[in-house]
């Protein structure tokens, strides 16, 4: 499954078997603030959110942004992947 950046909607997206998974963000200067992550209920627990958020954070970093986790899933992800911890 491919993660795509939908800049107009300020989110990263990934099609799953059951619908659309999204990681929503806002930009503030050189910071990308991730505010919400959602996967279709039927796809919960299958690792799609981790794949989506991992790709989103990698792209944000590649584009020169500092990561600000503001949703519980991204907070937990950054704890497990401290390379994205920009505190």
C-alpha cells in the first residue's frame, strides 16, 4: 500500500482494504504538527497506522520539518522511534 501526501488537505493518505487511512497535520514555520491519525475500523490492529505514520514522518523530515506529535498515536509512535523526537 502506498502512502501519498495530499498537501491541499494537509494530510497523508493510504488506501486500505476497507477505506482510507489518514494522518492529518498542520504546519507552523519549520514544524509539522500531527493532530489526528485514523484508519477504517475494520483495519485497526493490522499495522496500517504505523506504516502510514512512519512514511509521513519520514517525508516530513525529508522536507526539512521538525516533528510535533499532537495525537496519541503519533506520540506513541515517536516514543518507539526516537529518531523522530524533536523536543
